[in-house]
C-alpha cells in the first residue's frame, strides 16, 4: 500500500536557505583563517609591476631580504604585498622561502663569534650561499668592493647550474678527476654569514707583505704585534700560504712570519716552515712568559698522514720565532736526522 508524505514548501525552503547560509558562513570563516605565504627578496632590489605584460607600470620597489606576502602566482611571476601595503608582480626567482630565511639566520648566529682568519674585498657583486655550492640557496648579496671577514675554507666539485653531466673516458684506466673550486665562509659588515666563491674575494693583505708571496696563494694572515719606526707604527705579520691550486686536501702548507727591520725600514722573513698539512683556524693571542714578558703567540693545526691533528704553538720575541713545547712533548729532530731515520 503506497504511503504519501506531505512536504510543506515553506518549511522546506526555510531549511534550504538555512543550510546555504551555514555553508557560506563556514566558507567565509575558512578564508579568514587562511595563512598567507611569506617570502623574502633575494635580489638587491626588484620592481613591482601592476600587471604581467611586456608593458607595465611600476607599482613599487622591494629590496634585499625584505619580507613580503605572496598573494598569487602566474608562471614566472608572483603577486606580492609589501609591509607598507604596496602590491604588484615580481619574478619568482627573486624570492626565497621562510625556511631559507630561517636557515640564513641560524648560520649567522652559529658563526657570529668564529675567529677571523683574514680580511677580504669582493671583486664583483656576488651571492652569499647557505652551502659551498653554486646551486645552493642564497638570500643576501655582496656588492663589488664590499669588505668581509674570512672564517673558514671548503672545496667542492665545480658544477655549473644546468650544465650536463661530464662523459667518462672509457679508454682510460684512471677515473676522471672532477674539477674542484674553493669557497670561503665569510661574515659581512652587517654580520651575515655564508659561503662565497673564493675566486670572487681578494685578501686585503698589505702590498709590502703580499709582494713576497713567491707564487704562493695567501690563505690567511694575522697581525702579531707592532713596532715603532720613527713616527709610525708598523704591524708584524703571520701569513699562511698554499699552492695556487683549488681543491687541495689542506688549507695551507706553509707558514711565514714577517718582522720589520728598523735599520733597513722593510719587512724581512723571521721564520718560515714548509710542508705543512695545515688546517684552519689559526689562533693568535698574547701570553706571558717568565723571563720574556708578554709575547704574541700563534697556534697552527697540522694533520699527519694518519689523519691525526696536532696543535703546534709558537712565540715571537722579535725577531726570533721559537716553538713552544707542551709538557712532555719532544722537540722535533733536525731535518738531516729525520731524513736519515
């Protein structure tokens, strides 16, 4: 037996309206809770466009490390809003994520007290990378002529972004060695830390000392103390060198101390040690000795063939440099005896 249900059109329409209103309100609440994507500008500066087209008007300007909100994306471009409310389109390749920004801040904090190994000057505009690699993320940039502090060295395989993989030589019994390049971990004048290609940096070593490099590459240098020559103060230096080649397994293989000759008014070599397997950092400080008083001291970290690292301590009592032996440490044998053994 068929049963019929009598639906009231008024009640049905009311329920339908109430349901639709609830859906609209919930959707509105969802939009209100939506978190906008945050990004940071990695270019020195970039223009905001009013539209993505060949012809556009300038809607604003953003600068390096500026925080923006990403409102929309369209192929190569992103629509952003700045902190002062300006909106416009800019190229997405000039934006990095919050994660990259946080990593840059973390690296800067980790290296804020790292000892400086040398002062340098940039040859041209260059990026500060998170890792010693050309394709590593970067946020900050250095302009040409910027002064930086060098903290550490690293080597990595030279791979240009977008370059095809190198073919191996099947006729050769030895595997092809990849081309290597050196990187410096640096800290700029604003305190930002990161990795920069070593070839983009010139060490700010005084010319009077740099002229004695003899084809070697200065890796780090330190002012040990100063002497008075007439009416001027002259610094005396420790410089560590390596071969003029990138990708070496050591940071430096030679140490040299330059003292100032008061009679001849020039730098002279007071001490030189070769064939080191030296690793940064080098440490320089002052120490008081019983009979000699306060003297400049430097410590070299040297690795042997087994991979063990030892610290060698030296003192400068101008113009003499001597090794400071630790309690129980044996003095190294003369070179002639060591060769004979």
